[in-house]
C-alpha cells in the first residue's frame, strides 16, 4: 500500500485500483531506473523489434545533440503494425473510428497494415523518398494516421499541420519544411459544418512553391477545385495497381527522422521539432504502457487531435506500439448534444479516456445530467493533458465521469519531450492539479533566475537534468536555435519554458508558461504568430497579444493594435481584424478582444512589455518598470 502520510488534499488509490494494476508500482520502476538508467531504457527497447541491435544506448558526446540506440536499426511503422500482424494480434482491432455524422469504421492490425502499405506504395509512385518531407493537412479521419504511418514506413518525414490552422499557418509550415507532397481532404466536418480544407490549402499553395503533388482524400463530398497535373484524388489512385499491398519495409537507423511538428515558441516563426524513429518509439511505447496500464482487452480513447503531439504520441504511435485498440472521433464533444462523448464511451465500452482540462470544463458547463444518462462503468482510468487542471474540473472529472473509481493521470509533457515526463501511474496517490512526480528515472528541478534550486513550494523555472529517449533531436534547419532556446539559460539542463513549484512531498505543480506562449484551450500559440497575423492586415502598424484567464479556454487571446497613420477607425474594424486572424492563422487563434491603442509599453530596446499589458488588463501592479521606455 502507498504510504498515507502525504500533505494537502490527497486522493489515495482504492484497494481495488492497487490490486488490479498490472504494471509495477512507481517506486519499483523508479528504483530500477535509478540503479541503471540506460539499462532501464535498453530493457524497454528490447521489447520492440530491431533488425540490428544497438551498440550504444546513449551517445552524449555531442550534447545537447543527444542520440539514442546508436547502431540499432528499426522502423516505428514495423513495430506499430508488422510486428503484431505476425502474432494473434493480427485480427485485433487497431483503430476504431466514429465520424461526426455517426458513421463507423474499424481496422484490424492486419487491415491497417494493408492500407498503410498501399499508401506507402502510392507515396513512392509520387517520387517520395527517404528523408523527403510530406505535409498532412487533414481532418480527424483514419486516413490521417494511415498517411503518417505510410510516411514512416518509407522513411519520409511527416509534418502534420492541425486542421484548425488556416492559410498563412499552413503556407509557412509547408515552406519551412520544403515539403514536396501535401495530403489533404476536400473538407472536414466540424459541428455540422464543413471546414473547406482543400480550399484553404489552395490559397496556401499560392504563397509557397515547394509542393509538386496534392493528394486529396474525399470526406465531405462537396465540389472542390482540382488543379490539373498537381492535384490527385486519393480514392482514384488507391484503385490503381500502384497502390499494391506488397510493400517491403526498409529498416532504418534509429536516429532517422520520423516527423517534424511545428510548435510555437518565444519569438518569430514556429519551430520545427524533430523526432526520430528509435528513441521516440521506445519513449512513447514505455510511457503509455506504464501510465495507462494498457491491457489486451482495453479500448483506449485519447480525444486529442492527431495534428498535435498528444495525437502523434498517444493516439497513433504509443497505442499501436502497444498493440492496443485506439479510438478516434472526428467531431466536437458537444455536437449535436453535450452527451456525444458519454454516448460513445457507453457504445464502444471505452476503458481509458485521455483528454484536456478545457474539454472537461466545456462539458462540465452542461451539468451532470448529460453524463449521468449513460453507463460509464467501462471506464477504468482517466487522463488529462495540455494545461494545469483546476481542482474544480478535476473533481468533476473524478466524481461525475470516473464515478470516484478512476484515478486521473495528469500528464505533463511537451511537443519537445515527445512523451510523458511528469505523471502519476495508476496506484500513485493523487493531488488534484498536480502531475505528481517525474516518470521513473527522470531528474527535474526548479531553479531561480541564478540557477539555484528553490525551496519547497517556491516558484521557479522547471528544468530537466538528464536526457530521455523521446526527446526532440533538434529544431529542423535551426540547430543553433535549439541550443539557444533550450540549453543555454542553465547550461547542461533542458529549459522547459514552464514555471512550477514542488511541494514538501516532492509533487510538482505546473504554474504556466514563462515565455510568450499562450495556451488557448490547450492549444499552443505564440504571441508572435498572432501579432504577425495582425500586422499583415493593411490597417495595422503594430500589435501585441497577451493571454488572459478564461473560464473554459484556460486562456483567451487579447490583442492591442496601433493603426497605421491616417487609418480611420471605423466601427467594424476590430471585428474585421479578428476575422483576419482567423482567416490567416485559424479560428483557434482568433482574439477574444482587440483594443485599438495609441502606444504600446516598450523597453528601451524596443521590445513590447506584454507583462505590463497583462497587469494593466487584470488591474494588477505591473511590477518593476525600470526598463520601460516611457
Ligand atoms: C502545458 C502538450 C500543466 C505546459 C502535450 C507545457 C501542462 C505545454 C500539462 C506543452 C499538464 C502540458 N499540466 N501544464 N498536465 N501538459 N502542459 O507542446 O505549459 O502542446 O509546456 O504539448 O503545455 O504544450 P504542447
């Protein structure tokens, strides 16, 4: 039994939870990993298939450019599919899918592998080779994971752009990655409406010149423009003999790039986080296995979007590596009614639900009657990710959804970390709002400005002290920025960009970002991206964006703009600017409010002091203004 001496508001696991857990206890794994960290990861890695064994687990001779499983050859797509097709798992459901309109599709491991092989052959026929970049801009349909796995299979690098982004965000990501092929859909269903993905892609393609072919998956069926010689229908190509099921897989060096995922950072353009086949595979496999105690009979649902890291690691790769059954749902949680999710949990007998605090708060708003109408007794474990979960939402999730029986795995991690970093395991005592402790073997600390560890309950910079297999390898095309942004403030340590505190029990509490990243509904956006979308409007000279607390979204974007000289302030201008951001970047980035101002607080070197804007908006003291220009 776990010790019952923890301080504060603690929820201890029930006897039943402890007894039923089929994974070792946190303490046991932590002891193993502490004794021999590399041995621990090597043992995990050896549960997967390698055509050539590694000769070295970790190469830290060129830090911070760490490498893992040197000399090993593998392929993550082989481990996700082929490995299982050779076992009785062949007929097990790999992927269950429900469309917003209620359609259902499912794939056994055998069937999923077949589709992936056919897609891989198709990509080959379009001239895609190992190392080439392919951009995916799709809705939540099975073809998205299929396309990701097809890229992995041939050693191409996928770059998934979230379907909630629009023109400029897509164009920038295509341009930066120099993708040759774009895979998209005619449209995506969202709350009964069609998001015209192909149309948005067409507009984006006018701003970038690297794409040679566009593969279009038909989903919504409306008319779309197909450009001769560039655009191809997926379903037509899949009928051709080139989409053959025979696809000999190539084994790749462990450090072969697997994907790029663009994410917002402190300044300027989004950064392309690079992950590789070997280490990412071992990290996602291991963490999902232990944290969600994935079992043979489970139906597991990660309700994120595959277009973000959570979907990459824990809808697609982690579950398939574990031979699990992963559920994917196309639409919004509250469409057509606020019981949509609960209905599907009942219908499919979901055992594990992993979602974000913003979704919980959004559903909580509709009251208990909606979930109470459904049998949610299949649920065994719950998960949370993306932002700190407020205790009120935690309690609702725990009692109303989990009926007090299901522990909540509050997992802290990032696009950069690839895998869970601070997280409970099923029998760890929980405190609402804390992700508990680092995953076994990981060492983290909380430092003050001078790099000195702070005391219990004091706030500071959250850093990671030792490397881990699923860590990003670099920023694609920008290794210097990788070094500067993550490894320079406190030499030798990985800077997370979050502030946190650690209580007397060693439990971590994430406070929030300390950089210019805003988490809106769990989505990561950069102030720089929003500001640059605003100044791309002809009326705007300068802009500043900040995040302010919001009941459902966690944070909402507020923007301040200075108009160009001579620009008249007509009534609809702020509305027009909000729509402009939505058109350029995406509806998720649409500011809640835009204020037209005459000046912005700046430092003498011309940097906008967002801290001052934020304090003013919240009616707080802006603190030290010594560096303020005026
Ligand atoms: C925040 C998402 C508190 C944090 C997987 C981090 C969290 C950023 C949690 C990464 C959590 C993520 N509790 N905060 N459980 N999980 N965050 O790259 O600020 O989209 O730095 O990855 O989300 O966001 P990203």
